[in-house]
C-alpha cells in the first residue's frame, strides 16, 4: 500500500501539472484567436447606410413630384391588432412620410373577410395615386395570405412577394425585390465588401429572405450554399464561407467557432 501511494503521488502530480499546462495553452490560443478576430473585425454601421438610402429616396421622391405633379403614394394594409405588426406598420408609415410619400393607410378589423380584404386591394390597384402596396403579414389565421398577395397588382407589389416578381428575380429581370434581401446587398455594396468570387453561406430558405438573398448573391457572382434544418454538419458548411447570412429569425444561432477568420457575417434582425 505504501509503495502504491508513493508511486501514485508523483504520477497524479504530473497529470495535474500536465492538465494545467494544456488548459493554459488552450486559453492562450483562444485569446490569440479572439484578439486576431477583434483586430480584423469591422462592424458595419447599418444605421448610417439606412440613413443614406433614405436621404436618396427622399430626393428621388421630390424629383418624382416635380416631374409628375404629385407625390408618390404608398399604401399600407394592416388587418387585426397584433402589436408587432402594428409596430412594423408605424415604422413603414413614418419612413414613408420622411421620404415625402403620400400615406395611404388601411386599418382593418380582425374579422375582415377575404372578400373585403381583396376588395380593398382591388381599389388600391385601381387608384392612380397609389404607386405601391404593402400588405402586412402575417394575416389573421382565417385569411388566405397567398390569395391576398396574388390579388396585388405586380407593378405595385413593392414587397416583391407576388409570384411574378419572384419569377422575374429568378430570371435576372427588373422587378420588385423583398426589402431585407435587397437591404443586405446594399449593406455589402455600400460597405465595399467584395461579393464576386466569394463563397456565401445562407442559412434559411424562406421566400421572404433566404431564397431571394441567395439569388441576389449568385447574380453578383458569389458561390452560394443554401443551408437549412436538414443540412448535415452545418458548422462545417459555415466555416468554409466568406459571407454568412443567417436568415432564420433566431438570435445567436451561428456560433463564433463556426466562423473562419475575417469573413463577413450578417444576421437578419428587425429593430424598430
């Protein structure tokens, strides 16, 4: 027993010291990588880009009014009383007002029927003072969103959700593009981020963000990988990308360890 204790003590001490050295080495490595990423990281100021775009739109709006003899008109349709939807619509109306648009707002009760909603849309389609229609989604559960979107005149579908606009986007034709994907492209372009030749990983495949942004990146000569819930070994796919777009509506989903040094990571989020 004494012999066993004498032989085990140095061995245990050795293992303890070895573990401590490994731990310190790991901590030093992580600190070095973190510092390097901090050194090469540039936080893109989305707010300043948005303000610049809004100023440009306001100037174009005034030019439109001078040429046409009226201000551009933007219609927003809110069905029901969801607090988040009401917040989004208020933000859209405020931005439109700041850009010198005519505010054409329709606020409908929760029990609005499909026929009543589509009649409002028909009237806005026929209204020469209305240049764009924004239907706030989601709609109450008893309403058919697809039918409502299909009822919007594609030439006024400024959300870019109508199948005609989606198809034109796929064919690289001029069309209305969903705002978040287009905003991501504007953010990259105005921040002098090179898209051509980059490998982009898009996490999410929704019709609103994931698929359109993947198409826009591809049209600008990026090599695009679309990742989703069934993608095997997602961290490995992300680690190969130069540009990462997380479009799944879940904060902090992409881990820092997935990102290779000095890529660009964009997370779709809404802050109003």
